[in-house]
């Protein structure tokens, strides 16, 4: 509720698909990844106390429009709030330093014209991939495996581009272990300015 108030995403009209319900839907979609969006929403209906939601069927299109109205910003702020308040502090396990790594991974997204235009597909000599993909670059605590910060970019964008945005979470009590594909002079200079320790292949 606080994040919705902060971002001004509360509904101005009487719509059963309230922003709070839509936020729960997005979280539940991550928990029930093998279930369709419509079936995930049906699970939420069983848990909801709002009688308006059971009066008529909610279409998949209505769920998509509700997610578009909500936008990305409330979920981004919710993640930061959870990381700051709920996740356990990262312990210093190596010579009094906290261990961190930055690495990327690719995620398949729905095959829509908008996703294709934004994120792109991989191409090979056998043709294009079946689905568009986006690249996520994440700052991960090596001891707890918790993701503390992340950036998502089109699949054709280098993993090095989002790295400066992830460096904002590091300081002098940290040791960043850098994969050889991510190392650059700019990154090491940034570590020096932040007094962040680093190990580079």
C-alpha cells in the first residue's frame, strides 16, 4: 500500500482489479511459473475477500491492461523495500568483507510485437529463436545467493552496460568478484572511487 501511495498508482475509478490485487498477481506469477496467468488469478480469487471480483469473469485481456496500468515502478520500489527490510543482512565472511558477484542471465518473454521490438531475438544460421529474450544483470550475495539489485536490458545489449547501475549498492566493506567477461577499466575505476575491493580474472 505504501509503494502504491508513493507512486500514485491507486485507482481513481471503481475497478475490481485494484492495483494491490494486481501487485499480488505479479508476485504470484513468479511463484507459480508453470501456471497460466488466468489460473494464477483464480488462485488469488480464492484467497481474496473482495466480493466484487467473483461477480463476473475477468478476461486475460483485462489482467494485461491492469498490469499495464500498474507499470514497473511500484514493483521496482517494492523489491528495493523488501531487500532493505526483509532480507537478512549479508555477513562478512572473507577477511571482514562481504562477497558479491555480478552476472547476467537471459529470460524468455511472451512473443508479442512490443516485446520483439523492445528486446529482440537471437538469430543463428538456422533462423530466429522462437521467443524474444531479455537480459538480466544481477548483483548477488555469494554467501546467501540473494539478489540485491538487478537491471534488465534488451538481449543485444552487452552485460557491461548495466554494471555501473549495480555498483551503487557497494562500498568499502565489500569484495566484488568480477567475471572476465565483465571486467573493464571503467569498472575498476568505479570500484576505486567507491573504495570497493575487487578480484578480477
